[in-house]
C-alpha cells in the first residue's frame, strides 16, 4: 500500500491512459453516428451530472462553491480551451482519420505541454527535451508518411484535414492541462474538473446554435446506440479520464504524468484491429512506439 500511495500520481496517469483508450474508441463510433458536436455536448452534460453526484458523496457538496475566484477563472479558461476548442477538433478528426491515428498525433501533447509550461509557468527546456520532441515527430512522420508509385514519391497516408484537426486537439489539450495545473493548485481534482466540464458545456451550448447545428443534436437523442456510446464514453472520458489526469498532475510533475498518459497510441492498436477491423501497417505500429519513446526521452 505504501508503494501505491507514494506513486499516486503515476498510477493515476496510467489509469488515465486506459480510460482515454476506451473513450477514444467509443467516441469515434459515436461521432460517426451522430456528429462530433452532439457527442461533445451530451458527454459533458452527463459528466457534469456524474460529478455532482460523486462530489456530493465525497465532499458533502454537489457544486464547487468552496473554490476560490482564482480557481474558477483558470479552470473555466482551461475548460474552454481544452474541451470546446481542443476536443471539438479532436473528435472531428476521429471521423476523418480514426481515433487510432488521432491518438498518435496526440503524442505531441507532452512536448506542447512543456513548451506552454515554459512560456506560462517558467519551466526549463533542455537539450534532451528537444531531442525527445524530434523523436516524437519522427515517430508520427513514420506512421503518416509513405511512398507511392514507381518514382516512390513521399505522400501522406491520411487526410491532411484530419491530421490538422488532431494537431489542434493536441494543442488544446496541452494548453488546457497547463492552465488546469496553474488554476487548481491544491484544490480537489474532481471539483476542479467539474468547473472545467461546466465551462465546456456552456461553451458548446453557445457554439451549436452559432453554427446552426441544433437539428443534429435533436437527431442524436433519437439514436439509442449513439446515446449509449456517448454515455459510456462520458464515464471513461470527462469523468474518470479527466479527473484522474488532474489527480496525476496534482501528485506528480506535469512531465511524468504526460509521459505515462501518452501511451494511449500503443494501447489503442489492438482494440482498433479487433473492434473496427482496421488494417495497421508495421510502420504505423513502429511509429506509435517511436513517438511514445520520444515522449519518454523528452522527460528523462
């Protein structure tokens, strides 16, 4: 027990990687059925309800009324950046390049997190950091680039739009994580996440009518399988996944937490093949391991 308690942050990060693998697969299926906007809105509403119940039993209050103004401001900003901007782009990329490829691009989160941490929190960047970043980029490049034709010209194996959306998702998650660490401090991780989820819910409630997509949302309610997938993903994603990620950065460094959480691209390969019958090349598998290796090197 002492070993586990002394590594609470590391085990929380490992659990986060498992939760995010499940949620990526379920939200990919849900987004293809009902659209990414509907998935984002309903998953946050469900997550908020779950967090209200959990916090009531754990802390005696269903709503984080004891949070300081500092915590509210930065967690709201984190929710808008991480959920509304980052996750909207990430979920849209699922429908174009699949969750497996999107999660590979998401290995850029730790390097981007470190860069943002250097800018906002004054954290130090070393030569090893830059080497790790280069290795991560090399792994992603190995997986997404290939040769074709007699002249063996280099081409991108996956739609560029999907890759750019996944990159936007990585940037949003990285900035959101740093803002969360700064705003949360020693405050309860589940309650801090509740503020983020609330901000994200309100953000999507404003975005959906702005882009005139309410009809997609109303259609999604009638899709029982789609709603079931959203419910399952909500438990493993914005509730368990995000809460444990905040717990991870609270009990260990952002770098260590991000490194462990970045192994999702490796975890997701087997279920992608078994569940979605995806054809995975040896270069994509190698690229996943190389990019994760780069993340590890980044924080040695």
